[in-house]
């Protein structure tokens, strides 16, 4: 497991059982904590919102709208 904290501010959210299980499976598969998987997902989401994410196929920027 990674175990190295990359943040200091706690964030909480209620999720359904299926989502929690998927997060736990991914974390186990990657040898990470659930928080690491959530942090990476939120980082990707923010990059998409800012238009800082590129399509892996064509390289064009991808941006999602609110």
C-alpha cells in the first residue's frame, strides 16, 4: 500500500455499496488505499472541468461542462 498522505483536508461523501465495493476492488488491485483511488478520480475530474485533459487517441483537449 502507498500509505503516503498527499493531503491534509478530510472530505466525506455517502456512496452506495456497489460504488464502495468497486473502489475497494480497484484499490486492492493497484495496491493502494481507497483514498488514493478517490483522489485520482477527483484530480481527473477537475482536469476535465478545466480542459486540461487530452484524448489518449487524438491528443485533443477534452472538457466537460458543469
